[in-house]
């Protein structure tokens, strides 16, 4: 069994380019529309971790409805050796963020932790641990 995270965003092509840079991600499986834009795209982060993105207004979304579900958070746990990658991702996600819930700082359970809602409305937790 494998849990696969899937998110719907407005402006999929811009979001894919953004997350690719934020996480140094590779493009995995993907499907494109006739105009060359993404319909679905897998972003491969590292060590077999990936998530999928799709256009919120595309054929894979629930047409005519807001597709929100309950609040979900994408939590990425970095190794201690990857702190520079965590800091880079944090700075990029923080730029234009809709809400900074918890800035990057130590927490009782880790040396680095943050919680924010990025410019595409996705909630992220980045931490060492």
C-alpha cells in the first residue's frame, strides 16, 4: 500500500514550475491537454516521495464545485543533512504565502519546523526529523 498525495490548484503549469524549483523536483508521469498545458503532473521530490498536481478547473476536478475537502497539510520531513534544502524550500514557499502560521524555528520535537499556506493555497509543514 502507498499513500499518494494529490492536489488541485489554479494555474497548474505555473504551480508545477514553482514546486519543481522549490523542492528540486523532477517531473514524473504526466498528462497534457491538447494545448500543451498539464492536466495531471507528478512531482518527484526524492527517495520515492512524490505528489501529484492537477488543474482545479480541469476534467479531473469536480466540475462546478469547490474541491476543498477537510484541511490537509503536506508535511515533508528532512534529514539533518538536508537543512539547506529545507531552508530554501521555506524561503520560496514563504514568498507570496497566503498565511504564515508558524515561521521556521526550533520546536520541542525538532530543530527546524514551520507551517504555512503557500500562494496556491496548499498548507505545508517542513521539519527536520
